[in-house]
C-alpha cells in the first residue's frame, strides 16, 4: 500500500453535501478518504442555502468541519445562468495557498472556480477532474471556452472518470498527454452493512408499495430523461419511486397524469442517506435512462450495485455510464430514448428465471472496484507525480513521507 504523504489538498467544488449530486458525493467521499489517510484537506464551494436551510441566490460564507475536512462554503451575491457570483472566492483561495505541498484539485464543470483560477497571482500545482463536458448550455460553453483552454493548459494533470468519455470530448482530446483515469468511488460498506434506519425504511416501502418497486435517483433535469421512465411505467406493473427534485418536476408530473400512471408514481424529493440506502434495498431495479453526455459516469449506479439493486441504464455514446454497469454482466443496457426497450428490460428482471439473482451477485462484486480507499490511494499517486515536478512551481516543496 502507498505510504501516506504530507499533502495539503484544496478541492474546488461547485457545491458540497448536503447538496446532492454525483460530483458533490464524489468530492465528499474523496476528501474524507484522503483526510482519513493523513492528508490535510480543504474544500471550497458555493453556499447554496441560507441560514434556515432554504435554497437562496444570496447567502453568507460559512466555515465547517466534515469528518476532518475543512469546508468553506462561499457566500454568493447572485446566481445567473449557472454561474455563481461569489465576491470572496479569490481572497479565500489566496489565504490557503501559502503552505508547502499545497495542491489544488478542481472539479469541473465549475464556472465560478474556473474563472477564479485565471486570476490567481501565481501558478500552483493543479489537478482537474473533468466530470463532464458542458453540453446544452451553448452560450455558457462558448463564453467559458477561452478560460477552459487557459486553465487546462496550465494544469499538471487532467483526470477523467472513464476512458470511454475521452472519445466524445473535443476538450479532453486536446490534453491527451496529461490525461489519467480516476473512476469515482463510494464508501460501499455503508450500502452492505445497513443500520436500522435503512432497514426500517426499506421494509416500510415494501409494505406500502409492494414487491415490485422501480427506482429513479437524480435531479429532475433534461439529461436524466425521466420522461422515458414515466413512459416505460405504462408498460410494466409496479410502482415508480422518484428521489430528487429539479426544475422539470411539474412538467414530469403533468406527463404522468396524462399517461394515466400518476397514481403509481411516488415523488419522494429529498431523502436522508439512510432512506436512500433503504430505497435501493427495496427496489427491484434502478432505472437510469439518462440520454446525453452530461451524464459522464452515474455514481448512483455504483450505490445501487453495492446495495444489490441491478441497474437498467441507457447506452449513451462516449459516456462511462454503460461501462459502470455493463450489459448482461451487472445490469441491462438499452438504447437511449427508448421507453419500450426500458420496459422490456424491466420485464426480463421480473419474469426471466435467475436473471435478477445473477445480476445482484455480479453488481455487488463490481461495486468493490469503485471503493473509496482505492480511489484515495490512486489520487495520492497522481498527486505525488505532480508535486515531484517542483521546479515548475515557486515555493512548492516535494512531498515528505510520514
């Protein structure tokens, strides 16, 4: 095992839990795992909630500690077109950059932090995890492109969560000489060593909605393609439980009513981590119909697999989604935007003898590949390579073995 190194890591994330999302969950898991292995870890992100816990465009800066991770949630003055205006972002960054062995780890897409990096007074060791390209927001994409080129050209290493994503990304292909693969990870013991709250919630869902439960987890946004899941429900028995909120909620509810399945859909909104794990345990399958490359990995797939909940995902071209849960190995993969194919795959899990049991066993084994300790140790290997190039950075010392 790699020896722990004396690192000072600053993760630049857009948001951080309890804000839910694949990137947010990944940053928290990675930061906690790195801190547990002895690194000094900070996270700088945007504070999206006011003091009452309500979403707000105007917030205050808050400093917290999360399992030995120092978290600075920057107050924002305004949020517009997916860009958060945070007046104190640069001052907070500069305050943390004066110690040896400091390394910045940017998680993109992240317009606020990306622009802040272009204003730093000196170059520092920088690693970028490129979670996905900006797909739909064309104006934002072209406005940010010069800044992306500047920051990506200065970074020491660009990480992608799967090799599949590189083929479809013009931006990543420009930096092939800097690319490394670092898949996302989870603390999978949370999903196999259940506490009583998760067990109770799982039993509650089964008692109330029966043995056939289909589950969707994610923000209610365009690329999650929840309309495909709702259409598929018209062709299969059971109840669809949707965990998540987002701007398309009312539109999706209207579609469910139009198709006559609104009485078989449960909209749970935000849930606790224990309730989420309980939902995975109760579900017959996780439906993951995301249809564009804004979905680069799909971390909830790993959570479901660790819980023994097979995944039905969509074959998004040049995305890591169908690589995480592989067709006929750990789950079933269907064409994008095909509700009939999604329903047919769901019926296979219900009626094909032995199929679901086989996929449950394979899913749990596959999930171990994405464990958080392996991810953290691999990140240290990459950091060591970057920090060893100390001649490129003023005042940055080589790592010191503990």
